[in-house]
C-alpha cells in the first residue's frame, strides 16, 4: 500500500491533495519509443475510466489525468473539482480508493511512481465544452492552433459558448507594443469568435 503524505500549498492556495508513493519494482524488457507512448496512452485510458467511476460516486469531477516522466521518476496526477470547490477530504477519499484499484488491477505498467490528487487551482485549465459553459463570464487566457485575425494568444472575458464556438471580449493589459502573435491592447473591448476545435490550451485568469 502507498505511504500518504500531505501536499504543500502552492501560491497561497489551500491544501487540497495528497501524494502517494508506490514503492514497488518491476522489470520490463527494452521497448521502442513508440511502444512506450502507446503503453502510456493505454494506461491513461484505463486510469481515466477508474478515476471517473470513483469520482462520480463522491459527486466530484475528474478535470484532468496526467502521466509523465520515465523509469522511477514518473508522476501520475489526477485533478478533481466540483462546483462548490474541492476539499481536502474529497481528495483524500478519491486518492485512497483510486490507488487501491490501480494497485489491484495493475493499471499503471512500469516501475514505481508518485501519485498525486489535487484541486485545479485558481488558474484551472479549460479542457472541454462543459468547462466553457460553466465558466462563462470568467476571465480566460488562451492560445489557438491557427491564427485568428493574425493572432494566436488572447486574454479576455468569456462572454458566451454555444455550438462549439466561444465569444471572447478582449481585455488589454497594457499599452506596450504587443508581441508577435498576441492580441493588441488597442483591441480591448472588441469581441472575437473562436472555434473550440482551434483552442490549443486555455485556462482561467484569477481575479483577486
């Protein structure tokens, strides 16, 4: 069974996760890079399914599942959330149940790894359509795959999200000349439509 230790708060946020250290060794034959990527993708699919089932029974949402690193330096991180805010008890409960199932089902191939469960933080990522609907009205920062009006980097108020398209009211942060590919501060207040399929990454911008 894993050894449980408390997480350290980051950027003044409340503690909302636990870490589990799995101390077991396994030997695997040498694999090609492509095989390793395929194996990790298969592991993630299984882990997401397990975490999703456990989270649903406790009324919380799995925001993201990440697995990175190699050898003994791998980390598995599951991020949880719920409308009223995730608690330390939520993370601890899901941590215990998910880790037990992962261990029994041998769901994470390879050697030892670090397992973390935490809240998404104030700058949580927006990863799916439901996130954009939930956080309509919030300030967001995003980057697109393809340029929109000559830019790929935007920050503004998420005014609406419908039929796979979001409307962003641009916010100018300063009057300096913008970097190439960034929205011009002079565009503050202008509205722009972006296809969700064109969003490479997006996150909330904390407003304190």
